[in-house]
C-alpha cells in the first residue's frame, strides 16, 4: 500500500505586525421590512407562470369564473325580466356565463350540459389554434422582412454588395443619379442587420432629398449565391462591389465576384464595378469579375490623386465636384446630327455644356483632342453638363472653310475661320520649358504607409524630389509638405494626420509663413476635424473612389476617361491662372476663355474666382466678368502645353498673421 506524502507549509512570520480587526460588537438584531402585498403578488405570479401552460390555463379559468359568475348573477337578479324562481334565475346565470366564456350555456340534463361544454371547448381550441397559427405566420413574415430575407423583384436597379465606410457616400450618389428616372431603386446587400443599415442610411436619404427612388436593404453574405439570388443581380442595371473594412477585404471581393458570376452567368453579363484595396490583388479580381467588368485599385487611385494634388495645389476640391452628381458631371452622348463636325466646331456649338472629348466606337476615350479632329460615325461626345439631358447644340454654326488634306485617302478636316485676335495674355516674359524643368521642386513627406513608394515614384516621374522627414520641418514656402496617414496596422490612421496638421498650423502661426500642404485622410468624418487652412488640400482617397465607382456604374465609358484624367502625365485636370489666356482686367464671358484655351491646346471646364475656394464647373458661357490674376482656370491639358502654376496667386511668402 502506497503511503501518501504529507506536505506541511512552514508558518510564515510577517515582517511587521498585522492589525487584527476587533470582533464586531454585538447589538440588537436588525429587522428587515416585510415585503409589500404587491411584491408578494408578483412573486406568486412568477412562481405560477414557470410551472407550465396547464397551471396557467387553470388559474386563468378560475379567475374568469370568479369575475364572470358574480357579475352574471348580479346582472340576472337586477333584471326585471328574469324568471321569478331561483332555478330559473340560476339557469339564466348559467346561460350568461356560457355566452361570455363561449361555453355553450345549454341547460337541461347533466349530460346535455357536459356535451355543450365539450363542444364549446373543442370550438375554442380550434379557433385559438387557428388564430395562433395565423399570428405566428404573420410574426415570422414580419421578422423575415425585418431581417432582410425577402426577395427583391426589381429591374434596372443599382445593386451595392458589401458594406464599408464608403457605402453611405456611394448610396447617396446613386440616389442622386436615379433621381431623374421613374420607378428606379437602389438595393444594398450586406452581412449586417437590416434595421442598422436603414438607420445609418436614413440620414443619407434625407440629405439627398430623393423621394422617387426606393432604397431597399437586405441582409446576407454577398459571397453566398443564395443571398445574391434574392436581390436579382441578373436584372440589375449595375452591380457595385465594395471591399469591407476588414483585413481580408480583397479576398471577400474576389469571392463576391465569383459568386456573382455563378448566379448571373456569362450569357447575360451585367455592368460590374468592383474595388480592391491593394494593387497586388487587381489582376486576381479582374479574372474573377470576367470580361467587361471594371476593377478599381483604391491604393493606386489614391496615390495618383495625391501626386496630382501636389503638382496642382487646390485640385482636390475640383476633383470632388467633378466626381459627385451634384452640379456638373461628365456624360457621354451620341448625337447622329453631329457627325462630320470637328472638335473645335463642337466646342463652339455647345451652348449649355463644356465639350471635353470624344469616345471612339471601341470605347477608347480621346480627351482634349486636336481642334481638327472629326467626329466620325459611332463616335460619342463627352460633355460636362448638369444632368443626363442632352445639351443644346447650335444647328446653324458659322461658315467653315475646308483645309486641303495632304493625302487623298483621308477625309477633309475642318477648322473655324480665324476669330478676332486676342491680345497677348501678359506682357511679362513667360518661362520656357527648360526654366520649368530647372526650377527646384521638392516635397517633404511626413508619415508613411503602403502607398508611400508609389507616391514617391509618381512624384519622381514628374520631376519632383520626395524627401522623407521624421521630425516636423520649419515652414518654408519653397517646399511642399505631404502628410500621409499612419501605419497600415494602426486602428485609426488619421490620428497621425490630424496631430501633424495641428503642429504644422502652430508652426506656421509662430513663423508667420505658410506652407503648401497636402494631407491624406482615410475617413471622411474626420475632415471637419482637420486643422486645415486655405492652403491645405485634404484628400480622402476612399471617399473619392466611392464617388468614382458611382460615376462608372452609371456610364461605363467614363472608366477609361477618368483613368486618364487621374494620371499626373498626359491630359489631366490642371489649374492655370486666367491671365495665361487673357490679359488682366479683361471683361469677357467664359466662352471667350474657352476659345482662348482651345487655341493653346487646352479644354476649359470652369474657373475658380480669386476670392473663393469653391470651383465653378460648367458656368454660364454668356455673362461677362473682369478676369484678374487671382482667378484660376480649370482646364484639361498636358503639362507641356501651358505655363506652370506652382501655387495660388497669393505669393508664398505672404504672412498669414494679421
């Protein structure tokens, strides 16, 4: 037999005396107040309910008899028409009780009374069961509707798959795009509670002011084919796939695209616009989406926009106005009567829109083409207009003179007769291209994330030197500052941006000099919190991508056009002083600046007054105004065709303190 070992713990002697609390002094016992009648009644009801349905039904019948029987007796005894005998009165009381409790109320032999009660109980059981079944079915249907499990039967609707921080922005733009259509809808499918989605999107619907468009939310995993089938993707006008706010966002997008192809198939392709967060997943997403789909690179687009905003200070607000559906946006129109006209003739004949470019029959865009470019059969016109309504074209343009072609096999080209000569834009000597390239251009980069290398490479291709700084530099008007979001694994990347902008503002006020700054934000809700001045561009890359997805989902031909516009090289949106085209102090309508910009190889989209930060896209072409050097013209052109604009008209060394 094994003997158990005994372990004894040696007593531990404390290093300092420990105060032992004194025993409590005995006193008179404390009496608790007796429970009230209400508390005892509630306690009895609780104990009775938990015993089961049989006990509850018995007590319910007893309570009903206690109430109904005395009331029926009192009713019979106070009725002058009741029988005079006690037996007659008791029979009348029984009939009254039976009619009240639906127990038949028959009188006579005991067997007759028992059978009437039995039939009444069977009838009561049948009616109560039927009511319970109907109530349960209605409750289940309402619960199914509240959970968002019902089927959507729509045609031509815009379908949004997935939920992210861009969903409210995207839904608001889609509602604005559908505002002029009849019997249209926007459907959202996400793995979230339906009531939560509707509650979050209710503010969007209210702000959009759109009542004719139905907004439907359904709950389900976008990568589940069964859930996708409930929202009718094959009948949708456009399907937008958003990456969720999770680390495996791009993987979820690929699964959703595969599920979409499994439900829709390749026979009836729909217009699909998807987005992935990282550039390395673009090729995989395009394979999953199939031919004809548009897959946007969130990181790549955000990096290109940041590079453009460094090259063109103040461009972020222009891009926002160009991408949203409020005001003027890009549209594609095919007008057979315009075939044979040149781009210069189209630009002059359009009365209420700005002609930006052409779309060839194969879908390739041609932005800011040469003035002699002819609109051929099958070509479409890209215009900047207020809505989808085709713009007004002048049917009686001025007489055009034919220019002989150098080749017999090519069709003749047409240009307008020489317009009245415009005076030179400025008497000062314009810098040459060599001077522009020789000018020192440096940007200080604060912060770093996965988009940093692509941004630095884009700046280098445009002749800019990017220098990473760990500490906050002193304000220098000769340098630009680019503030990137915090590390990618940080829960709130905008925290670093907000703190850095706050420190930059404090340093500028202390030095009395300003620095042109471009700051990156990931959440649009943080934009009002950013301490930014008039010389700071706030770029919310994800928000701009959401606006871009809404535009492309409605007009697929614009995908390639925006791809070129967002490129720092080639034809892009640029800001130039108005005095590059007309002399300072000239009173002329906007149509004159369109003609002047066209002569220098640019297409004017609008302007920004010198006393405002709000750009005016597609302004009226008639009303005249006095143009000054503080006014900025918004054009589409290449970097080599116009003079540089390294910043606002206000000199960089102007003190910002009063």
